[in-house]
């Protein structure tokens, strides 16, 4: 199994189960050609960090949008009171 396929399978299995389940599935299916437990562990950690980074980015963008909308409302109220 090539490296890209391994990563794709690990990413898919990561969404379904735990690290131990992923490793068991990877060993059962391709057999001797399966990646090591350390490789699976490293990729699962990478996917977790990537997901957390995306969640943080989404939160930052949402906060900026909310603060911009609040600023527009404040400016609008100021202009309407003049």
C-alpha cells in the first residue's frame, strides 16, 4: 500500500474509531504491508491537531465577523441619532 493510500485509510478510520481499532483494522486488512503502530499513531495525532486548528480558525473568524457586525450596529445607531 502506498503512503497516500495509507494516510487516506487512517484518516477515514480515525473518524470511525480509536487508535487501537485503527491499528487492528490496518493489520487485519493489508497484513504484512500494514503501517506500524507508530505511523498510525503519528497520523492520528496529525489529524487531531489539524481538526483543532480548523476549529480555532473558525472561532477566530466568527469572532471577527461578530465584532464587525456589532461595530456596524453601533455606527448605525450613532448616525441615526444625529
